[in-house]
C-alpha cells in the first residue's frame, strides 16, 4: 500500500518514518547512557584503530550531547514543528545528559530518561494523530487508484508502473555499490595497516621508496580482495538482488551498444537489461547461492556467470538475425551496412568456441560443463544457419532470374537448424533431470525444468509440426488447382497480383477465379488459407471448377473450362461456353439453357460484387502501370516478406 502512494505522499510518509526512527534512537541512547555506571569502560577499539567512544568523562558527555543534538534537530525538522515546541523537544532530549554531568544517582537518571522518552513518545503520537486524516485519505486514494488501474490495464501493467515509479532497481543498485565500496575501502585499509605493522616489526620500510611500495597491492592480494568482495556481494537474498540490478545496468547498455552498432531500432531487442538480471536471479535461487560456504559460493557464482554469458550471447543472436535477414532481403549492397552485422555474427561464432575450449582445458567433465558446451554448440549452429540463409538471399538478390527453389532451400536450412535445436533441448532436459536427481534437486529447479519442457520442447515440436503440415497442405492445394498456359495467358494480359510480374509460362487459378504464379500463391498459403484478392478460402470443388467462368485480376472474364488439361489450347472450352450462353438466351431448354442461365447469372453477380462493370480496360491499364513501377522492388518476394 505504501509503495503505491504518489511521489509527494511517499516522500511525506518517509519523512514521518525517519522522524520516528530518530526519536527512537535518541530515547535508546539516553536510556543506554543512564543505565551504565562506569562510562570509562564503555568504549572499544575497532579493527581500524578508531576509538568509537571517548574514555574521559567530559569528552564522552560532549560527544553524546552532540549526537543527541543532531538527532533532536533532525526530529524537529522532519516533523516540521514550530519554534517553541521545537526548543522544548530538543530540551527534552538533552535533559537525561544533565544527570550525567551533575552525577545523579543511577535510579534518578533512569527515571529522568524514562520520563524524557515518554514525553517524546507522546509528542510523536500527537503529531501522527494530527496527520491521521491525511493518512486515511491517502490510503483511500491509493485503493481507488489501484482498483481503477487493475480494471482498466490489468495486474501486469499495474506492477510495471509501480516498479518504475518507486525505482526499486536503482535503490538496489545504489545499495549494492555503496556496500561493496565501503567494504573495499575497509579491506584496503586493513591490508595496508597490516603490511605497515609487519614492515615496522621487521624494519623493512626504511626509506620513501619502500613506503610507496607499501601502498601498492600485489596481484595475489588484489585477487583475494576481489574474491572477498564478490563473495560478500551475494551472501543474502538482498545482496543477490542488488547484484542483479548491477548486472541489469551492464546488460542494458551492452544491448544498446550492439543495437547502435548493427543499426537496429526494434524495441523488443532492448529487453536485454531485463532478461539478464532475471536469469541471474533465477540461477542464484536454483543453486542456493546465498546459502553456500564462501569458497563454494565463489565457484558456483563463476559457473552461473558462464551460463549467463551463453544466454546473453543467444539473446544477442536474436537481435542480430532479423537485421541480417532484412539486409539480405532488401538487396542493400552497402558494405558499411553489412559489415557490423557480419562482424557481430562472426564474434557470436568465435566466442562460444573460445569459451568451450577454455572450460574444457581447465575443468573436468560434469553436468555444468556439459550444459555450457551444449549451449555454445547450439549458438554456433544458429549462427551457421543465419549466415547460410543470408548467403542464399544475397545470391538471389544478385541473380537476374527468378530462383524458384529459393524458398525450399531456406525452408530446408531453417528446418535443419530447428531440428538440431529441438534435439539440444531434449538433451538439456535429460541433463537437468540427472542433476536434479543425483546432484542438487530443488523445487525451483523442478519448476524450471517443467517450463523448459513446455516452451523449448513441446511448443517447439508443435510449431514445427504445424509448419510442416501447412507447407505440405499448401503444396497439395497448389497442385490441385487448374493451370493456364499458352494463349489464355496472352488473352488475359495481366500480371500476378502478388509479385506484379507477368505470367511467362503458367498460372494457377483459384476457386474464386483469380490467378497467380504457383510459387507466389504457395508462399501466400504458408501465411493464410485465403485468396489475396477477395479473401475467400482457397479450396477446390469439382462442380464450381468445371462450370464457373474465371475472371482475370482486373474484373475481365474468360470462358469456363471443364478440366485443367483443356486450358492449354482454349478452343473447346470457349466453344462450350458460347453454347451454354446461347442455350440460356434461346428457348429456355431445361438442359443447356438452365446451365447457361446459371453461368450468366453467376457472371453478373460476380461483376456487381467486384464493382468493375464496364471498367475492365481502364483497370487493366492502371495495373500495368503499377506493375511497371513495382516489379523491380518486388522481384525477390519470399515467404518472410509476406
């Protein structure tokens, strides 16, 4: 509820909260000071050599008076008290220290401290009670706002808005960096102090040069300090969250740099700063990172970072592959445009090889090394598939003729890559099952394995099989459609409505009487099972295909055809068409006349539905001009462009 407050209300709430904390701290200090008789023993020496509490009495009183004065002024400032009440509150906080100065009995000093604390608590309660109305209306406003946002936008957007508004990652990042910096300064000071004491004991530091060398850290000492900082940086769930926030910043700017280098502007590719920390936190929970011993924690953290690195490389490949495909399909020949993408792709192939070689050179085979190696090999295969498809598109772009088998080759290459990726997913599932049963089983690992089995195995197999069935169905439908050749193509005098190119050799006729290139229509059917012109379903009915007349893409009509074999010459089909039409206009016989009337009626309805009665010649001329403008641009049409 507090996190959902507005920025102004949240600032006011934190102000009251810190005021209460300062008041409690002042009361505890007074009670602690008045409860000890011998103040000269109430000090200790820290590891850094500083005396936190002075030994002599006046210095102790003055130090405590200064601390209480700071707490009192802060308390008054945060509660925004008036001048008179502010002076009384500060005086109330300072009264117990006067008992120390005049050396009152212990019981009296404790009683004074208790009454001082009660007075301060009463003042705090009154101040909070005066703001109770504001607190009620703020909570009511938050409730109404949350209910409204939940009904309109849903739970996900509500959580995202709250996450961004309170800047929780920034808070975790500042916390972790501040903590690590403080620990680093303390460790460096301790190391130098120990080195200085050992040097004084042995008499080694005799000149200025030796003294300057004492401030330099050797590589072994630096590595030990870094290891200690890393180990302490993930010793609890809170510090793991802080480390995840730091990793988020690094991954975010890395992703932006790569996007700027390859020239991509996709918003979905900018989520590396979200994916990397989530994956790191899940790995930390899955392996129980914060609960391990320091040495084991360092080893486990290094292994998790290797897995995270491979995942980041996979994500970068997902960022690079669409840019690579778009460059190859758009026929951009600029070397400066292609070089960054090819360089990143080459790096994505080399880095997994180097990482696998280094790990196999230093570690023995285990389940973790097997998983990292499998991810690296899978990434290399993905890069090879992307570069192969890129090469096919580039060859087609520089070719002067239409490469009809291009789509088949691209499908074969991508299918091979998807099959290998599916096999790696099954292997990784088996590796995870072995790890869970024999090494380190946990509920989080079991949940992650279930998600892996669903998304990377089941859904991938389902989508691959669906693509295969759609492709086979499209080929089957294309082969079942009638084909036009020869004189009929010249009589139509039009272009394919998909690629805007002329019909050179043949064309396929859909049941809705539109015609296209077989290759173009097959690519279209991979996407959807409707006609590109009228959006009717592409299905084959023998009755309609034998009787109905077919139209060109501009609204013109040709004679009906009985079978696909008669489309080559065109003579018999035209003759029967005229006879059927003549029979319909004649005496009205039940046979040919009825068929002619149905054919003529179907033609009239089709003309009215298309809205092109009497305008066939004008539409044909317009489409010819459109073809002349666009045929160069759409010459390399692929299934991806559709």
